[in-house]
């Protein structure tokens, strides 16, 4: 016992036990720390991988949906986008699914699954996770305008609508030499160059009285391509992968597009009244030397539907026909009559056949407006029909003709009120809660008020609006470039006053829009040579009942524009445009 180490001295039994305990605990703690560090590293890597997958899914959905309505093209474009991120379906543990929600090709849903996510440290004590990320994108295409029928812009002609009513406006295009202040926003070379009551105006050249010609008054929106209309031929009930080919055995009779009074044949400037009641006109009150030799050539080009409906650069190879109708001072053979433009044979693909209407760029003495109309007949004779389910003369095979993005019109209505189809906001889910912008160029001649009516309603809808005059300058002397963006100080109402008793003025978005001397414009109308931008917000319950359930839209979602007159007649030559305020391609919640 003499050799035993006294208690409390080094190397005693207690010391050896404590050392072993510390060693074990240290090993355990280091192991836990290493596992925690490893798990933290792996979690960071998984989070980074998850973000990469989400960005790739978002980019693919946004890219693919732009090919609407071609589902094959949508899938191809989305797959190419994913491949740039190293994601290929069926390779390296990756799987990709692409679906189209609610039976619509304009909502594309992509789900990306990575079943081989690497685990650098955690793989020793757990299996690697499977990451799933998804994205849904929506593409809202151009909004149809003007008609849910197989006739468009037929003015006061009867027999063009199922209920016997009239459409109260004609389609129209301006010649190259016309002034934008006469109502054509896209095809008039000049903006605000005519002198009130003198009728003197020039066309791209100088004169002693106007040494600057129109060079100082160029219409910056001039577009020689003119206006686009869609002749929509219904798709069959069963489509092939979202495409719209006709089943030849079940296809309807040939469909013929006709144009009413396609040539420019103006009202005489003097002499006996026109026995043919022609609508085409020269500039009102004009004393221009070329007045009696006005020429306006109009082209009607028709293109087949293709896989890129919003890209017109590739339309030429599929062009069907592009007839050009010139001018005549005496009544032409096609004056006030329907002229066939193109016949689409039975068995042809369904979808939108694009119809482009434009006047000749640079045409001399083209100081006039050509007024016309469209209709589509099935078979040998025309019978009015509607594409609105549940409406009078509704037909599954009814072709419709409508404006695409904008229409240039001559609104003529005898009577105190005219309700005209403006734009179709359908299906409801595409527009619910969205902001819609309506541009009315040079509106109001002959009218007192303009209202916007929701589908199936006679109660005017509240909206905000701004106005600007491209022909005037800011108070600081700089050219006015405001395109109604910002909406800092819009005016709110449900009725636009378009009377002729004074021009509008005021501060909008920090810019003062002054009244102008009527002598500086040909017309003293309130919004002559001005743009009025109307913005409305589609209700969140649009197309839903009180319980929130989906219900069919009245009038198939067609909103109307109402002209109210205190003179008993509307004679407004104007251009209407309707579009989505904001990016038409965006990510959406797939549950909405």
C-alpha cells in the first residue's frame, strides 16, 4: 500500500477516468460538429440547386408560352430553354413535365424534378433529397375588337346582324397624304399640319405658304403595314395536341371573305348629289389643288394561320391573296357592293386568317379616306351568325371577323345613342383583376359623351383617363412624349365628355395640357387631334357568381363603347385600340 498514489495527486484513478470521458465527449462533439457543418454545406448546395431549378423553370415557361397557340412549338421552345441550364428530360436523374392548364394553350405549366441532387457530407448518414420546382406562365394575346359576328364595320347596313340591328360604324383607312387629326392614327403621314378653315395642306413637300411642309409635323406612329383583322374559323371539337386542323370529313362549306365597296370612290366636291351615296370622302372643305384628282389605293392581304401568330415576318410564304383596289372618280363597278376577296376551301385549317389592310406609302395626291366593311359567308350565300354561345344565331361553325389590337373606323349613327362592340375580354380568368387600356384617337365628332359598358350591361363602367396632344409642346418647350404612363393624376368618371364647347385642359402627371386656339386645328372638337387614354380594372369577381363559382360571361365577354349624341347623328372618324396595361407574358398562380 506504500506505493499507492495518494488521493488528489496526479495520475490518480479519478484523473484517468476524467481523461477518458473528455476524449469520448470530444469525439462525439467533433462528430456532431462535422455532421452539422456537412449538413449546412449540403443545405446551402441544395438551396442553390433549388434556386437554379426554379429560375430554369420560370425562364422555360415564359419562353415557351409565347408560342401560343402552337403547343408543339411551346414544348420545343421550353425544352430548348431548359437545355441551356443543363436540364434534359430523362437524363442525369432529371424529369420534366409540361402541361396546359384549364384546357387552354395560353397557360403553360412546367415542373422540373431532380432526383440526383448530390450530398457531399450528409450522404454518409442520409440519402440525397429529390427537388421539385414548378412554374406557370400566361400569355394574353391581342384583344379582339369590333365584332363577335361574321360581319364587321357594316355601318348602317341592315341584314348584317342576326337581330336586324346595325353596327353603326364602318371600317376606314386614310391615304398617305391625309392628316392624323382626321382620325387615322397609323396611315396618315402628317400630324396637325392643316390650317383651320383654309383647307390648305401639303404632302411631304414644301409650298410657299408652308415652307416647312409636313417635315415638322410627322406622325411618329405612321405604319405602312396599316391595320390587322382576324378572320377566325372555328376549330373542331377535338383538336390534335392543341392544334386546329379541320377534320376534312366534318369540315364546313368553303368560307369566302368579302369586302364592301373596296375601291376609293369619293363623294363629288360639287354638282349633283351622289346617287350611289358613297361613303368615301376627301378632306372636308379642302381647297387643295389636287382635290379633284385624289387617289387612294387600298390593299387587302390575307395570310394563312401559322405557328407564330404574333410574328408577321414569316407570313409571306403562306400568303393567300393580296388584291389592290385603286381609285375612281366615277362610280366604280364595286361601289356599294360586296366583292369576294378570297375563298378558303373546305378542309382548310381552322384558326385565325390574318387580314392586313393598308394604303400605298408615298402615293401622290392621296388626300382621302376609303370606307369599307368585311363579311364572311359560309357556302354560296351570306347569313348573319354569331360566335357568342347562347346568343341569337349562334353556331359552332360561324366564322367571325374582328380587329386585332386596333381598328380605324368611321362611326356614323343616326339617333341619340349607339352601342358598338369594342373588345372581347375572355376567358374571364385571363383578365380578372387586370388593368385594361383603351386608346381613343381623335374621338367625338358629332357626339356629346362616350361610355364603356361591361358585357351584358347598360350601366357605364367607371374608368380613369388622361389626354395628351402630340401636336403641342410642353410648357418648358420640349416635345410632348407622354404616352399616358405613370397615371399620376388621372381623372375618374364613367362618362367621357367629348362635346365641342371647349378643349380639355389641366395638369396630368405633372404636365400641363393647355387649351388651344381652334384656329390651330381644323376642328374645334374637345379632343380633336388628341389621344384619350382610358384605363379600367376588370373586377376580381369577373365571370364568377356571388359564391365565387365560375359562370359564363354575358355576351361572351364583349365590352361595348357607347356614343351619345345631342345632334341626332355621329360622324366620328377615329381609331380605337385596346390592350393589356403591362407585360402580356407573365408568371401566374396556377390555382387562380
